[in-house]
């Protein structure tokens, strides 16, 4: 384990912003994590290709303006900015005066149209799209674009909403502002800590591994969001340490809640809170370190996903949490029910948007619960006009070709409803069967749920509980303990082993009420799946 960086030593120096010690650098990210082309290079490429109109839709206006200023300085050209507050001003001089009477969009665009410009000049508009419902403003913009086309000048429209009129959108080249990669996030963390330490001394005690985990879990956030997260986790106690990992995950969860198709799932603190699943845990431990560049050089591909089949209530959902916990990744559940829309083409678009959002949030574990219900008609004759089959085809294509570090966990109860294309080798790294827990696993599960209810497991006869719970799923064991707690509370006594045994005996398990279905499921899985236990 790497030694902690103690920022009792950390006072800031010029290079890292920290006196004495340096924060550890993360290992180089795998090549698939890094962007092939930076935003700066992409912007310069668009300008070299003589695109006279470029559209940037982003919430990170300051970052976009920084790219534009750097580009203008690199190529040695002038840059002008228009905003409804102030009007037109020189974009390369921080305290430049605004041109009088150019605040109105039409007046500002007219000024830019008539002003003599050198070839290659850049004019920038901020939030102009919302003003283009005015026909006069739209007409002047079209005239400006015609002039810029002939003069080899560039208009860059920076807006917070994508609502350009079709006539403008048709000739505008789009520049998608990327989210920060791990190297940039590392710099954001250091710069933020340096600035906060200058304001008031902070303490940093974090290991290399924890810093890497925090950087990974900041992926998917914008630059402003990442900086805000670091400020929030340090502000209360003036510390940046290993305990801040959970705070970073909580902040990421709040950002995710703005996207209705992906739901952040709370995770156990460690795998010790998950009983059983011995083979699955071993499989996860063996692959815990394969997400590094060294594993790629060794020839190991990055794991892509697993399919969890099994008895209802046996712990398939818990397996998804176990994977995310073991690899210290956020767990996102896709709300498949929210994908379907009455309008033609909208459902497929929502699925593509959800998958794209998952890639932007990577590295993550993406969980699709009861996947056979999500694409109910994909394996049979379609009764929905082929919608389920198209949706399923979109998912299969993404599973095969996506490059972002998104590990897919799909759970299913009904094997017959699964399309055969999903089960073929190559779609998933492994297909696990989650059976009812064995005796030792039942003891672990009972102990975990007793501890959760503030009871010491050593005060109970766990072997007797495990014996009485033969044939019970983990969920049924938990409900048995909860039922016994209700009985004890009503009787004004404490919880005992006898009350738990009585509660279990009063509620027959699913393996009894659905014995035929469970037997058929076990028979199918015997030579087709890897046991999770």
C-alpha cells in the first residue's frame, strides 16, 4: 500500500501548489481513456477547414471562451465578442471597452458585418440563438455569414441551448466540448487545492490509490462540477483524504439525478457486507487490476460485462452492487421503462442518449435490471411494430463496439424470454447463475442483517438459523429477521433466535411455492452458466 501524502508537510510550492510534499501522480490512463483529439485541436481543425460558422452548445462558457482566445493568439488573429450585456468588445483584452449602442442583437451583428476584418478573424456571440426568433436579427446574421464566407472569417456561436433555426444549423459546424479526462481532472484537483490553501491552510493526507479512485469517479463531470466537488469536500473540515471518496461519489449521484434515465445506486461499504457469491467475488478480485495500461500491454482486454441469471430474490441485484463495490466504481441503473415513448423514433433516441450519458460518466458499472422485460418482444414475433427489436439491436451494437470503460451488468429471471443473440459468446465476459445460498452463505447473510439491525450476531445461533432457512433466498432471510423484529417489538421483548426460527417457519420460501420453475431454471443453468456461489 502506498504511503499517505501528509500535508502537514504540504505547503504550496510553485510547481504543485503544495509545500514540502507532492501529491502522487496517477498512473498513465489506458489509451482508450484518452481523447484522440483535444478540443483545442478540433477547433483549430474546423477553422483551417474554412468553416465560417461554428456552433458550440455548452454550459462551460468560460472554458469555451478560453479555447477561442488561445486559438486566436496561436494563429495570430483578432477576436471580437458580442453579448446582450455590453454589446461588442475586443475578446483578447480583458478590460476592453464595449462598443456603444451594440447591445441589441441586430445592432451588434450589423456592427460585425460592417467592421473591416482581417482574413481569419474570429467573432464570437454569446447566447445569440434565443434572439433569432426576430426576423430582422436572423436576416442580419445570414448577411454576416455570407460576408464571412467570402472573407474567410469565422463566426463562433456559443449557446447554452441547442435551438438554432434550421437555416443557421444547416451551415454551422458543431464543436462538442468534451468532458475532462483523467489528466485534466488531476490538474483541476491540484489547482483547486492550491487556491484553497492560499486562502486558508488545508491538510492533505491521501494515498496514491485513493487519489486515483477520486480522479476516476470525477469522470463524467464538467470542469466546473469537478472543481465544485473538490471545494465542497474540503470546505467543511479543511482536509483532503481517503474518506473523501464517498463524498465525491455522492456529488456525482446528485449530478446524475438530473438525468431521468440513469439512477445512481447506493453501494455497500465493502464486500464484507455481501454474503455468499464466493466464485463471483473471486472472479472480481482476479480482474480488479486489469483496467490499467499495464494490463493492456500484457494483452488483456478490458472486461465488458456479465449476465446474471437466477432465482428471484437470490441476489442478482446484489451481484451488481458487489461488482461496483469490488472495483470502486459508481453503479448506475438504467430505467428501461422510461425509455419507451409514444412518438416514432423517440424511444431509440432515448436509449442512445442514455448509453451516451453512461459513456460520459465512465468509468462506471451500468446495470440493466430484468433485461428480458425491457425488450419483451425482441425474442419473439413483434407485437409493437418492431420497436423492441430495434431497441435491442441498438443495445447489441453498443455492447459490441463501445470503447468507454462501461462495465455492463444485466440481470434476468426468465431465460426463455432472452433473445439467443444475447447469450452467444462475446456479448458478455461471463454468464453467472445465482442460485439460492448454501448453508455457509446463509449464516453470513443472517449475520449481516443482524448487524444492520444493531444486533451482535454472536448472541444468536447462526447455524440453527441457516438450517431453518434452507431453500430461502437472501431477501427471504432478511424479511424473516424483520418479521421477527416486529414480533419482538410488539411483545416488548428483545429479538431472539427462537423468534427468527418461528418467523422463517411461518413463511414458506419461493423455492417451495414455485418449486417446478426453480427446478427447471437450475436444470437449464447446470452446464450453461458459472455458479456465482
